[in-house]
C-alpha cells in the first residue's frame, strides 16, 4: 500500500448527493476518508437521486482515486444497476496498511455483502473468522474510514433492528441507504 498518510499529497472533494454532502480525501495511492456531512435526508423516493448528485468542490484535474470514487458514488446514487462497471477505488487510509481484525472485517464486508443485502454483526464476525467478536465488529464499523464504499450501513442487529450509523447520529441516512438498495433490487 505504500507510504503512510503523513507522506501523502492530499486532495479533497465535496459532493452533494441525496443524503447530504460527502467530503472525500485521498492521494495518488488511494482514498483516505469519506465523511458524510450536513446530512438532511428526505423520505426515500421524495427526490430524484440522479438530479441531486453534483461535485461542488475539488481539483479540476482529479487524481485517479478521486475520479474512481466520484464515478463509483455517482453510479451508486444515480445508476445503481450499472455499479459493476465501476471499480472500487484503492484505499490508502492507515487502517488498510497493516493487518488487523478491523481491516479483515471491513474487507470481508466489502467482498461478501452486496447491494440490497444485510448481515448481522454476529454473522459478520463469523465470516471474519471470530464468531465471538460481534462487539469488535461494531467497533470496526465505527472506525470505517470509507463508508458507502465499504457498506457498514448493511450491518444490522440480530433482532432485525437497524443498529446505529455514525454513533446513532445518522440513522436516518442508514434507513435511506437501505431503502435505496432495496428499491434497486426490485428493479
């Protein structure tokens, strides 16, 4: 994965989308962070996602990871049936530069839980090789530096409750994302 984030020449972007603003930072080697900001979601279906996605700030000449991330997010919100055409951008956050349980959980989630599907914290712990680590899975979800791309919104509680998103501050966003994906799977 290369150098740590301290050595990186960072570039940033701001995107407006149906769930609010998304701040993306990255370097030539990959995406460091995706942060959801100013989230004000309406009921799913109340607005057309394809007309509410735009890049607000960012470099005119985007580095490849930022371009891939933007393309991926545009497809997710506006053309979800074509998601497979867009590669997941490389990640260069320090969490992905060393082996850890968190990294294993996040990459397992990315690889195994597709759009419109959900998984419980317990099931994800089992999938990641430690059936007794459901709480640690919750910690991995809280530390996910690239939400949406690594879909921590798809992880729910065993009893069927949605669980928290961004420490409970963005549960309405989680509900919107799950409704969006459920709608896509019905198409």
